[in-house]
């Protein structure tokens, strides 16, 4: 899978997972942590290099932190 497709998939999953925390009223930091974990997990399961796991975590953290700004998870 190309790096762009992988980053896009990690971002979408992170948005979806971060959106599942609506009942606990999470902060941006909480959603970023959830997104980073989801992105890193996707990269690790996909069998990517260690640097790609970090990139997946970064993409997931950004997506999780910004998901409420685009009104995806409120």
C-alpha cells in the first residue's frame, strides 16, 4: 500500500475511533492519544517498518485531535 493511502486509512480509522468517545466528553489531547494508538496499531498490523509506525501514530494523532474541528466527532 502506498504511503499516502496508508496515512489516509490511518487518519480515517483514527477519526472513527476518536468519535466513539462522545459520552465521556474527551479533550483534544484524549482524542489525539486515541488516534495515535489507532494509527500505530494499523501500521504495526500492516507489517510496515518501524518508521511507518511512527508516521501512522502521527497521522492518527492529528486526525484524532482535529476530528471535532471538522464536526466529525462531537
